[in-house]
């Protein structure tokens, strides 16, 4: 069986899906790995290193003609749908399941499409959970990028010339990215507070040394799957009143609030942004989905009255070597779930809860 990948169409995407260690795991299981020239350069891996680990280097045309399983971060339908052989499989880390035209086209060609952003939140799927592994890194990198743009020291310092006060961080959203942001800011010596619509987050925030800010007496907005759900208008009004007082005291705000399948909730208003002191930083991890903060623009750093709003759209890709290593392991674990070692082929069990959730060609 051949598993492969090709270069991503998005030039800003620096992550790859095959690390050197994972290539060795595939080959040890009897699975051949085929990759294009220059595949690993953005993650500091040469073609020679890929070959030494067991990968075959050839052209994308050759790869697409023979591969059994194509692994990609984003689906490039124009490049792959007409070139893959019948009964091939595509595994992507990000796909919109409402894109019925693409699903229909692939289904008609008898190509299986698996989208790992729809993995169920169950114990068996944890080792494949790309959203968590990449969000964890995004939360870390958001703090690092914010402190780079921040024109003051972060930790408290006692000097002969006087005391330097620690920077105040405020994290909006205490999911995987938010919790890592809290932990990273604390390690750097910042004073950290955080908010989330899920009351269950309080214990997690406080265990990391943060202060939890919550609308008292409000409903707990958590789905059965552990995600945040959309807030009521009443909650939004109470939250805005609470945040107005909190935000203007902060040095750095990290926004991580997302609702699966929906536009990012606007939490930091224009008034709040303009109430912050010049030199303050807002880092909006939700910029690509509409943004948690006013003024944020995808892929840009915007400045409003001295407040800098960072809107990078792919924080994990900004530390692509580490992100690629985790991504490669996540996807290897998913392939291993379906790999029939005896017949050296993919076996799709549509009764399996994991497969049932991520198999897009079975959606219509």
C-alpha cells in the first residue's frame, strides 16, 4: 500500500504530514511512502533525510497516479480529483462537510474522503486529535508572538532602580489553545486571568494559576461534546458589561473563542479595544473565522490608537517543525486504525464511531 502527500496549495502553510520518525513507522508496517521534491524544506527536512528514513521522492504526477491514500492538510480538489485512481482515499485535516459539490464529485469517482476535523471527542480518538494538538501549539505561539510585539518586560523584576510590574494577560476562551496560553503566560511571569462561557473551565484555569472571570448566575454554555455553544443575548449583554471593566486593565489579550461550524463570536468590541492603553496587544486566534476582536484582520497586524491587534491565521504553522511532528503522529494513528496488515490495504468499517464521523463521502 502506498501513502503519500503533495505540496500544499497555500503558500503560507509550512506544516507537513510526514515526519522522519513517522515515515519509519509506515515502512516498518509495510506501507510505502511517496513524497515530492522539496516536501519537507519548510520544516527543516531535506529530501536526503526523507529518503534515508524510507520515503520515495518523485513527481506529483507520479504520486497521484499510484497512491492508495493521499494525506493533505487542505483538499486541493483541482489538483487531485481528476488524477487519483478509482477507490483511492484522501485524508485531510480540514474540510467543510457542507461542501456537497466536492463530496458528490469524489463519491462519483469512488474516492473516499476523510476529514479529521470531525473526529468525535472520545477516548479512542485522542491520539488522532489534530484539533487539540495544533490548538495547543497555537495557544503557546500566540503568547510568544504577543510578547514579541509587546514593548515591555513580562515578569516582575526587582532592581536597584526600582520594581518592574508584571504584564497582565487576559485569555478569552479556555479550551485547549486558551489553557496553553494561560500556562505559557504564567511561565513567562505574567499575571493571568481568563474567561469562558463554560463554567467547567473555572477549575482548569485556576489549576494553572489563572483567575477565572465569569458572568455570575449565568447558564453553563457547554455542549455534551465539551465544546462551547452560542450564548443568549442576555448572556452577551452581561458578559460585555463585565469585560468592559476587565479589558481596559490588561496589557495583552489572547482571543481563542470558537464555536464549531459557526462564525467566531465577537467578544472584544471597538469600545473595549480603544479603552486599552497604548502599547497593549490583542492576539486574535479567531481572525480567520471572523475574529473575536474588533479591528482584527486575517493575516495582518493592525494598530488602533497604539493598540496592536495580531490577526495571524495559522499559528501552528508558525512553528511548523513541532506542529508537523504532532500532526504526523495524529494522522499515522488514524491510518493505523484502518490498516489491514494481512491484506496490506485500507479497510473501512463504517460501523466504527470514528470512521462514521470523519467519512465525508458517506454523507449524501
